[in-house]
């Protein structure tokens, strides 16, 4: 097989099944790095993989491998979009996700389309664009239905619950959360997860429950604390970013209940962990906790934590 270079020359490439398997494995390594340390630690590496993937894409690909190659390329762009989002670049993130959607559609991979729509929705949600988030989640749910993926359906339903909670629609938020719970009760019989959705297991379901209940706040803090505590215990060092975000919300709920001792202890742990993660999201998520603690400035229990949070949030991402 011969691929033309940009100068009109040719570059021989022999694409085999093993080449795609190696590329899939490389993306898996980068995804694990993203979960553990955040997008800031793997962005350049993802770019290298993306470049190699595009080079392969322009070759003559055997028909039996075409869908699989398009899936890998879509997955690379999906991951790159997530890292752009994680380091605070929403516009480039959306461009990467749009490219991923096109490739996933070419591959006929509705499960991956659902995942990309979920991630696009999360970009909107992080910036408090509830209508934009709900539009993406609805498209993702449709794709999940076409793919017959209960895990994707649960992911989308849980995130819709978060969006409705953020929009102040408690009834619909709790309905969507119940739908996610119903789907999750069947988790033991789900097929093996696709790489892009494998993160969603017991810890993430508990974290989503806690997140939705945190967003609803009044009357739900006790239950939110129980769910977030369970999630934090399940997140290991391989999911440092998720654990840091969960601890932030947990501290926020304790502060909201007036338990300043727990809020300061857990909040301090959250800041320490967040500082090791190459992501702007913990910085943004700390804002509500910072506001709550500032209301108790001078309290010896709170101590220097508000200042530590402010300092961490002001520091540029490495």
C-alpha cells in the first residue's frame, strides 16, 4: 500500500490488524493517564497518536479493517477533545468532538457517538449551559438506544439528571436519576464495556448520585454526603481526578450542613489531590466551597483553607 506525502512523494505503509491493535492499546494507555493525572499530562502524547492515526487514515485500508480504523481515529479525537476541555479550552474541545462524531458515524459506531455526545454535553454543563447540555445528552441517548448499550444509556440518563438539577427542575432530575439507577441494576449482565465507557462503574454511579443531590442542595445534603463518601472510597489512585472532584463536592456538602471540621479536613485533602492533577476543572468546582468557607473566615476550624483554595485557583495550570 502506498500513501502520498504532502510534497507529492510516496510513503509505503503496510496496514495490518496488528497495527490497529497497537494503536488501540496506545489510546488505552493515554486514557488511563488522563483518568489518573488529568488532560494536562497527556495532551502532547495524544497529539502524537492523532498524527500517526491520520497518517494511517489516508492510506488504502482493507475493507475488513475500515470500520475499526475509523473507530480508533474517532476515539483519539474524542480523547483529545476531553483533554482540551480538561485544560480549559472549550472551543478546541468542541472542534475535536465534532471531528470525532464524523469519524464515529463513518464507522457506524453508535456507542461511540453516544459517548461523544455525552462529553459534548459535559462541556456545556461545566459552563452552566443547561439547554446546550440537555440537547447533546438527548442526542446521545438516541445513539445509545440505537447501539443497544445499557451502560451508555445509564451514563446519559445520569448526566441528564445533573443538567435538570442544575436548571432547578428537581422532579425531572430525580426521574432521570431513577432511570439511570434502573439501568445500573442490570450492570452485572451488561456486556463488556467499550474502552470509552469502561470508567462508568459503581464508583461513578455513586458519584453521579451525589453530584445530582449536591446540585439540588436543600433537603438532600445528608444523602449526597453518603453517596459521595462511598464514591471517594472506591476511587483509587488510577482515578485521581475523579476522586478530587468528588472530595470537593463532599466538603461542600459538609460546609453547607455547618460541619466545618469535616469540610476543612476533606477540603484540604481535595486541594492537595487537585494540585497533582493537570486539570482546570477542580479549580472551577472549588468556587462554591470557597464561598461557603469565606462566610466563616476567622473561624479556627476553617483555618487557612480559604486562602489555600484561592492560591491554588489562581495558579496557572502546569
